[in-house]
C-alpha cells in the first residue's frame, strides 16, 4: 500500500493549491475516526488457572518487507537484529519496489522464459537471502509493487508465459535453477489487490484466469507448494470473495490459502473479518484452505501520530491477542521498513514498525511484549473468547513447569478500568509480580515490582490506550525493558492540522488506488 516518490510529482501542484485553500479553514473540533463508544463495567474479573491450558500460543510474527532496506532508500539500515528481537518469523515480499518483482527478474517480455539468460536474479537474491539469513521464512508475492507505471498494473499480455516465468522463479529459489538456491519456499501469492485499479486495471474475470493459469502450472510442477490469492484489499467486494471462490470451485483450481487485507478501526474488526473469512471458506467446502491476512494495520486515514503512539500500541497488542481466537493462520503486518518520506508522514501513511535509522516506534514494543510471552510462557491459558468487542483484551501464557506466568493486557479506545485477576495453581505459594507499562511516556518499562501470595487477587488499573504486561514468577525470569523509542515530530502532534492532512490523504488514495 505504500506510495513512492514518483507519485509526488504527479500530485504536488494539486496538493499545493489544496493546502492554500485549506489553511483558511478553521476547525473547532478534532474528530477521531471510528472510536469505540462502548462503556465498560467499573472493573473486570479474570481467573488465570495454570492447570487449564489450550495448547501453544500462536506466533504472529509475520510482516511485509525487510529486513534489508528498500531498494532506493540509502539512509535505511538493515533491520535484521530488530526483526530477531521482536520475533519476526515470516516476511512477505511485497513493496520492495523492484527486488522480487516480476518486471525486475524478467525485464524483457519478449525473451524466452525457459532461458536462464532471460532472467536477472542478482538483486532479488540479496533480498530473499536477507530474509533467510535473518532466520525467517519467505512468503513470496508474485507480481509487482505499487507503481505509477500503467504497464505494471495491466494484466500480462500472455498468461501462459507469465505463469512460466513464475515457475522458473520457484525453480530458482527452491531447486537451484540458474545458480539458485534450495530455500524450500512454500507460500506463493498471485498478484496484489486486484480489486484496486492502482494494482490491476483489468476485470475480475481476467484475474481469475491469471490465477487459474499460475496455480495449475505451479501445482503440476510441485504439489507441495502452497498457492493462493486473491489478496483483496476489501472483503466487501464480492468479485474477490464469493465470485472468486465460485470460480475456483467450479473450475477445480488449487487454493491452498485465501489472502485478504484490512486496515482497521479496531482489533474487533480484524477479529470479525477473520472469522468471516473462515466461515466463508468452509461454506464453499474449502475447509483445509488457510486463512491468511497479508496486510493489516490501523486505519490508514488516522493521523500519523496515531500510527506511532500508544494508541497503535494498544491496537497492536489487542490485535495480536484476538488473533489467537480468530481462526487465522498468518497475519502479515504492513510493514517493517519505510521510506524517509516527509509527505507520507504528514498524511499518516508511514505505518512502519521502525524508523529509517532503525529506532523502535511505540507500537513495536507490543511485539516485544508478545515475544516475551512466546519465549518464556508459551502455553496458552484458557480464557473466555477474546474478540475485543469492548476494547479490552488479554492474553495469558504459562511455562511448562508453571514457575512463570505472563499476561498481556490492552485497552484500545475503551474507558479506563480496574481489572482483578485470580491466579490459580502456580507452583509456589509466593511469587514476584512485575508490571511493565507501554504508553507514550513509558516504553515497556517496569512500573511496579513486589511480592505476592497465592489466594490473594491482583488488581491493576488499565488506562485508555495503554498496554500492561504482567510477569508472575517464582524463578526471577524477567524480560528486558524496552529500547529507545523514536519521538513523534512536533508538527504531527498538532490536532488542528488533522483535517487538512486527512483530506490530502484521501485525495492521494483516490488518485493512486482508485
């Protein structure tokens, strides 16, 4: 979804005029989009029974781009250490803006797709190897990054030839073809957001035909590959939900995973849409087809500070928690890396987890807390269904020897509340209770540490748009506190500018994506 520098030339004059017009407008109220209005009870109660577990906590360390910098971003750093620190396990190859794109690997469309001389893998190899060297798995998007070039948005001239190119990319990375590798990449996604004219200016039936051609060829070549799509930007477009599934079923086309995107107002929206996809697939008989979100984040039209502050930290922690009950196989955050682009920051389109120089942003700390649960307390404690309908979520894990318990609490846009926790069946009668806080002023830092006793309830106060991480331990195993966090620039903290920047963002989205 990222927009590159070449778009700015196209729209800069229009934006300048728009800004001149808008600066004379006065706003008395700064509205926020999609706030939850649900009022919750004065306090909530939960029981954490260490004997009542339901398997392992799922890792959702899935992300778009990185760890290597974007191709044309010379200031950006290699994020391999940061990715390893927050537990990134799978990386989708979308919006590298060149590397891994079909047009870079096979630059001359008139060339022979079976001839190694027709391919240029050199730069793409660096990026794919960077993912592997970081200890992550590759989730390969076959197609193009966001681009202003109309030819890259158009359906390929020859579907059979384009499919053959895709097959040889698979051969290069999995079978050593053309001085290649044996990376055993399993997931191959066909195109990106064909429901948007900014990525696909053909019809929906044409996409079905392209998907059919590629999926059949790749599965016939290697049955172990997992092929999927349509990576739709919206589940409201029936062309890429029910109609796509109808075509796939009627033509017996392979569909190992169904992919979709959502930039949401709340974790509850992500939860309900993930469950909708699972139910939809099952209704068509695709009970073994994986449910994969390949782009998610907070609403793109929120102001930039809400991408980078405690609000998105709460959104992130809440989302990672509800994913456990959402019947979703993978969820790829968009994105890890980001261009050093002032316009994108002003209009709220910088949604990376890290700055261009590798600093954490506040929402990234939620991944750090989540990774602490997975590492030390991976057994998921049974709790009521967590759907974030009231803005409050929690995720609890326990170690196998029951000497450590972790609880991740999030309050996204809900009224501040007290929470009472009853810990049962811990190994010892007494334990250390350590509370970490994530908000705009406290960056996964220890807020409180004291001794506690079994049978006595724990009470915490959970403020709006904050995250609390509790470590209950009889063995003194504690996560490290968070690293330095990037400061939000002053101009982005001014609410009265929000309507101006939001209007510019809407204009850009309409111009570029349709």
